[in-house]
């Protein structure tokens, strides 16, 4: 296949580029309505509704929701039963992810002013978190590690995992990752019904304060509906990779990096930016040669045909400018002096510097979180981190002297806003 080729030098580039990166933000009304109905039903009927949906959608035959709970002993047994190489890889990834996230933990602070007034901020962990982990044909132990470990580092005491198990198939790697990461309770439930159970609680599944983790369109729609009753991490769109290359990297490496995200989803986006016209053709040749060897060829081909592109830029500065317009989830800078070009990037979920920094390493074991903003939301949001599982509370202790100084300011502003009780509350304390 040939991937779409564009050039920033062409007069029609802006129109073609806008079409390439256009995001369909319309929610499928059928999916949204179905998810809403399921959420409302589980909220009303609790375990009864959760069990009905699980038995229907996951072809389960559970007698109760309690039977769908996966005991801690089962999680631990899954970890202990893993082949040694698999366990070693899982443990190595967990260590690196934890070490990185330990650096993110916020600490409480305070300051004392000259008149004795004390101001500060108290940092505390959320009480409970629900982690959604996709199941079925796909299994994502990496998602368990990336969502659970930051919560545990933050100090969350209750971490509830939900993961569907169609036909009763429970993935050993996912269970092992749950044991390793520190999940406190786990249930073999999924879909919008699992989101509703975590948000509102049932007789068996505890309600949590925040829900994180990826899922299908029904899960995303359910998260939209429960937001406000609980916190959520983000509404993630299809995966994205953008590669800036100077033309000196092996084109096979770049082709495979593009494949690595295209294989996720037919709607995933994979784009190359380079000022080297000959490199565009070499990458195109690598794509044509390597694509037939890929087990997920059909998905990759549809992704590249629909949303992929090889873009010729004027120079690397131009490539960085285009990258900022895209605000990608993953950005590889495969050049000499990658830090020089990274300094020009304002919007990206994660930046991979240098020719050996493949995005796939970030997905699994480099250490930074792989839960990243998509669909241009990197313009205003950040990767999942420990800070997502911590709350900040302001602390204010005003001294008698401070009450006079601050009271005058507050009363004057309250009078201006025509809120006399506010002004009086401040002035009362100025009299003593």
C-alpha cells in the first residue's frame, strides 16, 4: 500500500492537513443511549442488574456478583504460576514505573507571615480508586501497572480493579499484574455496568472516588455519565504517534514505529514528519515490504489508509511547528541533537528523544506513564500520574493581627460586591 503523502510547501497543505487531523467529536448516540440506560439500571438495581448484564454480555453463568470477585489468593497464585521470564519482565517494569512515579508525590507545605498568620496546603490521597482493565481478546497487564502503581504511590488505601472475562477466561498476566501492583479487590466484570458499579456501588462492589483506565466506546460513554458523582482520568481517543526524523534513522525502524500505534485500532493515527524527500520514499518502501509480515496487517493498513501520512516539511523547525498543531499523544524525535528540537515542542503527551527511544518502550517499561492525552488534549492536559490520586486542601490560620489587616481588605471588596454579611463577618474580627 502507499501511505498518503503531503508537503508543507504545497498550496493546498493546510486544507489537506486539516482533513487529516480532524477529530470526530460527535458521540455515537446509540452507544451513548445504551450506556446511559445501563448506568441508570445498575444505579437503581445494584447487584441484580450488574449480574444480569455480566451474564448476558460476557456469556457468564455466575450465580451472584460475589462469585465474580477474584480473591487475593487467586491473584497471588497467578503471579506465582507465571513462567519465570514473564514474571521477571513484569517485576522489572513495575520497579521502573514505581521509581519514576515516586518522584511525583506531592508534599504538604506551609508558610508563616510576619504577623503570625499561617497559610498552607495539605496533600492527601484519595480514599478509593477503581481501575478499569480491558479484557477478552485483548489483555493489558501494562495498563494494570500504569494505573494501579501511581495510585498506590499516592497512598490510596482501596484500589478496586474491574476487568471483563468473556466466557470465563481470566488472563493470568492481568491477574499477576494486579497482585504485583497492589490491587485490593478485583471483579470479573466489565462494560458500562462495571463503571456504574464503581461509581455508585452495589451490594457487593464498593463505590470509589475516582475511576481510571481505558475501555471501549461503551466504557467511555459510561465514564462521561458518571463524572461528577466520581472523578475520572480522561476520555481517551484512538492512539496516536508522530515521528519527527531528519532522515538518518533506519527507515525500517520508523515504519515499525508507525505500525506500533496503527495496530491498536483502525482509527489510530501514525504520521511521519521529515525534511528529507528521499527518506519519505525509503519509509514508504519499508512500509510496503514489512506490512505483509505483520499479524495485525489488516488493522494497520486501514489505520494508515484512513489517518496515516508521510509529510515532507521545509526543515526540522517546520516539523516542530506542525507537531505543535497536532499536539500528539506520542512524539518521537529521531534526530541528532533531539533535545534541541524538543525545546520547540509545546504540546505532546510524551516525547521520546533520540533514535533508540521507541514509543513501545514507553508503553511497557521505561517508567513514565503510558496513559496520555489524545485528540489534541495535550494542549491542556497531562499524563496520568500520582497527582491524579492526590487532593489538595488549603489551610488558613489567621492571627489576631492578621484579622485586622486582612479584614480591611476583605470588607472593602465585599462592600464592592454588595455582600454585606461577608463584610460584617470580616469587620467583627477587627474589633478585638
